[in-house]
C-alpha cells in the first residue's frame, strides 16, 4: 500500500525526455514508476496526461519572520511556495532580529517545523564580528553576506572584514554583490530626486560589477565556495565568462530576466528592488548566460512588502517584490514558447540549486529520491492576478501577464500540499540537510 499514486502522468526525466505512466510514493520517497502500476494507495490522483515535474527548489526567499510578519511569515510564505510548485526553499537572514547565531536560527527552525507546508533551509547572516557563529551554527545552507545594504541591517562592506570571512571556514558564501561605497556616493548625487528610475542610476551596473569582482577575487584566493546571488548585469556575465572557478555558482531571478527600466513608467516603485532592474541589453545577456551555463540556476528573491509601503514616494519606498508563486509559471511560459527545454527548466529550477547547496536526493524524478513533485498544466493560459496570490502582501509585478502553465497539484514528501488552488493543512515540510 502506497501513500500516494499518480496515474497517467507525463513524467519529466532529468534528461528532458518524458515517461508516460504512473508514479507511487511511500515513506516520503518516489517508490516506483511504471507504465501502469498494479498498486493501491491511500490517495490516487489521475494526472490525465499532465506533466509531472520535480518540485521546484527556490534558493532565495525572504519570509519576514521574525519582525515583519504582517508582510509574510513562514506559514504564508510556504503556502505561496507550494502554490507556485515550490517544494523546498532557502530563506534569508535579514529578519528582525536577524539570523546571525544559533539561537536565532533555532527559533526559525522551531517555527518552520510547526508551520511550513514546504521543506525549509536557512542562511546564517554575516556581520563584521560573528565569524564563530557563521562557521558553527547548524544546519545552514550557507553564509549570506550583504556587501551592499538592502532591507534590514545586515552589512559587511569593509574589504578587510570580507577577506577575514573568506579566509576562515569552508562553508558556501552567498553574496548580495553591490558595492556599498559606490552606492553611498551615488545616493548623495541623486539625493533630491524622487523619480523611481534613479534607483537604477544610483545602484548602477558598476556597483554590481565592483562587488562581484571583489567576491570572485576573494573566492579565488582562498578557493572558497561562492554563490553570487541575483546576477543582474551584462558586466557580471562577462566577468564570469572570463573567470569562473569550478567552486563558484551564480543565479538569476525572473525579475532581472523579464523586467527592465522600461517598467518604471507603469509600475514605478512597485518594481524597485536590489539589485535594480537594468537595461534590455542586460536581460538578453542574462538569458544567454543561463543557456550557456554561466548562470547555474534561478531563484526568486521573493521579497514581499505591502502595497501601501511600496506606493510611498521614492526613496521612502522599500526595495523588493514578491515572486515565489510566479517563477514556475513564468518559466513554463518560456518553455511553452519553445525558448528553453524541459531539461534546462529542471536544471535551473530543480536539481541545479540542489546540487549547489548539496541537498541530497532532490530535484530529479528518480526512484528512491524524495517525493517532492509538482503536476502542472502546461496548456492552461491564465493571467497572473494580484487577487489570486497567496502571499500576504497580495500583489505581483506580473499582474495581468498571461502565463501559460500553472501548477495544479504540489506534493511534498509524498503528500499533497496544494490541490487545485487549495492548501491541505495536514502536510509538514521537513528541515533540509546540507552535506558538507
Ligand atoms: O530588493 C531586495 N529586497 N533585495 C534584497 O536583497 C533584499 C530584499 C528584501 O528583503 O526586501
């Protein structure tokens, strides 16, 4: 007797081919696949020929707990995640108080255990003086360094402090790469300007390129695992084309692929984020880099702020936009248009992040691997709409965009967590393990 049986699915294989058949789950694992399984289960889903994908891993989200739970919390964020086909997420430390030691990490883990319907992992945040904590707090997926200030107080921008962190320890370091000194200088230049467009002028391409260059130099010097978060410029793509050691990975977020400075005209501060949206030329370079493997995978940087907060005049408006429940529909739309393959989609959204963060047994539909899955209707054309969002803030920068391909069931650990627009409240996500 299995816990769950998915019948008549088009099952995505890691190489992008499709296997037509059934899939059975047992004790949290993919127990068996076959053309027509002779089996019984507690629950059976008729997939009706729809596409079964590995659950998406979103390796960068901000779920605001503790400190700003009116915008999101681990319960609402994980529900928005499974609605978007995301079965595991890695959450950032810029909460209030920030996650910078074992006790702040433990309280997040305890809350996640009670509330999350998706699997969860957390970053530990670096400060100029918590070297011991960032190297010992456990379990963590990596150390997050804000090289440029963004939401919250976390910041390490002095090159000596940065070098001290890179030189001591061997955990993965994930950097928000923007140069704080240059941001401050340029903010002074545009001090009186309230046009949201200046956000992209203040935190210009050079800000990103300078910080990425420094992170790459330090990572190379100490052979230190480095992940560059939300790459946003063609300049950084060129840097990585020229020099990307085997221990370095990079990600891009859908906002930097799909949005650019032209979107300020209609959406203003709603599309204000860090790093900022760039030029169409940058969009094109990022897409190409993703196809070429210079960029390894996709995260969302889901960073919810309320509509009221976002609608304040620049620069009182906070930076960040929600995204965890729209990334898969956006990328399925791209695939449906013939612009990427099923193999690429799985690398970018499923097994790529699992490999980089050393999460075993996730991201591929393989017997014996974890039963984290999402069944998607790749023919469903529907606009993304604010009112349909599960995030507490109830909006998306893609409001009105017709997207092709939406999750209809999301399965976490062999149990249905999201069922045709409904959350099944009895499902518990698990703490992710990161092998060293
Ligand atoms: O725009 C952003 N918002 N970028 C970040 O790095 C942080 C995020 C947030 O937490 O609001």
